[in-house]
C-alpha cells in the first residue's frame, strides 16, 4: 500500500492526514520542524492505521498535547499520530470512576471531577496536555502523581492488539511509566473519591493559585526541563548555579522558575538544546550533579527517552 492508498484509507475513515506539517503548530514551546506525515484518527481507526503504517515500514510516534516535548528543527521522520480526536469520557457516578480516552485533556477531566464531585485529581490541576501524555510521564505536582488514581490502562500493542494493564504492570516511577516500545495508550480507568463539588473546586483553585505564583504558566514552555535529582529540586540547583535569565538565542531560563525554559518568540530547538547543555554543565561544575531531561526530545537525529 503506497501513500495513495494510505490517503484513501484516511478519506474512507475521515482521518485528517497532513504532509510536512510544522510541529511548531502542535507543541506548547512553539518549536519543531515538519513531520513527514501527521494523522488525527479516532480510536476506532487507530489499530488499522498502525497496521498499515507498520506494513509500509513507516515509523510512527504518538503525541498528545505536545506540552512535554522538544521537537528538533529538522522535524520528525515518518508519521506522527495525534490523539486529540480520542477524547470521550464515560462516567460511573455510583463507583466514582471515569473511563477516559487518551486524547482527553487533563483540564476536561478535572472540570468533570468538579461537576460530579469526584476528588483525587486536584493535584494535577493546571497541568496542560492529555491523559495519555500524563500517564506516559506519570505527571504530577504538589506531592501527587497520576498513578495515584489509575485503576487500569488500555494499551494498543504491536503484534498483541489491545491489552489491559494494571497499575503494577505499568511500573510507574517518578515521571515515567513502563510502556512497551511502539505501544499507544488508548484509554484509562481512574478511580476517584466522592466529595462535595464545592470542596473539590476549592482545592483546585488553591493548587492553581500556587502554580501560577511559582511557574511561568502563560509563557511558551514545556514545563520542567530536567527531572529533580533525589531530594533536591532541579530548579533550585539551576538557580544556585547562577543560570536564571541565561539565554541562547530567543530561549531563556525563566526568572520565575529556573527549571522552565521560555521561548520568547523566535527560539529554535538548537537554541534550546544549547541552553540545556550550558545549564547542565554549570550545575555539574557547581554541585557535581548530572541533570537528566524530563522533556522528551524528538526528531530526526535521535529520540532521548
Ligand atoms: C506550563 C506547563 C506546566 C506544566 N506543569 C507540569 C507539572 O506540574 N507536572 C508535570 O508532571 N508536568 C507538567 N508539565 C508538562 C506536561 O504538561 C505534562 O507532562 C503532560 O502530562 C504531558 O502531556 P501531553 O499530552 O502534552 O504529552 P506530549 O508532550 O504530547 O507527550 C509526552 C510523551 O508522552 C508520550 N505520549 C503521549 N500520549 C501518549 C499515548 N496516548 N500513548 C503513549 N505515549 C504517549 C509521547 O510520545 C511523548 O513521549 C507542564 C507543562 C507546561 C507547558
């Protein structure tokens, strides 16, 4: 099957397919060269799309909200599958569970929790991106991680099909989860606690207020660039190594939170990577600690997990 047949398949399933799509349009950093091809399938077409891409030997990666990635300037080889059309939520009010498709935004889930008086997700309030991305990176804040509310995760696995995994199968760690290569999170069941909507709202408002006072949430960033080493915040190390306000081109270490790098408008992935290098060298020089990236770096010259 060639591109023509791939296009025909997409037309028959009403899948939006784009060629040479600039990834800067799909990342919170507003950085990233073109992906050879991009797809926006719903869940019912995903496994067939993956099968066709595999048969054609076209590499593919999956992206949710694009809020935790740096895409290199020379773009992405092969296919990018976006999950934004996989965004249904089924609610079981009695059991306080939500069955959520991976492309749902965390914000939509949190709004649903408030409306229905479900507690447990408050610590994730204000984190942008999708449920799939949050699970892939075990997103968290204020001492809370998404793994705390996960009951099970449905994965689409190559040569296996759809498989339900438990929390222990996912082996969640700080900002990571065990996802077999080339697998896609399709959906997850979250188990929450019944509470008064007004109380849930109150806690969310407090977390969002705190987040806004500490993080440059309105600027173009990808959240924390580096993982926190054991028992110390990476932001503190970067700050104490004298890196706040440091720049490479139009990328700047935020003066508000040193572990956030801001794109002031014309920043490139090369600038971003240069600044990461400079900052990690300064931290190593001063503290002897090697910082590990939290953001995922994607693109033609490599993929750092
Ligand atoms: C202003 C700001 C504040 C932030 N604050 C926080 C915070 O407090 N805590 C925190 O943890 N993070 C934070 N982040 C980072 C980011 O928002 C989260 O990590 C978020 O959960 C990423 O979700 P996403 O859908 O955008 O993932 P993406 O950036 O799209 O993808 C990230 C990774 O997940 C993989 N992935 C995405 N969807 C799937 C899927 N369906 N199946 C398999 N793999 C998938 C991708 O391949 C990629 O490797 C912040 C970011 C910003 C911009």
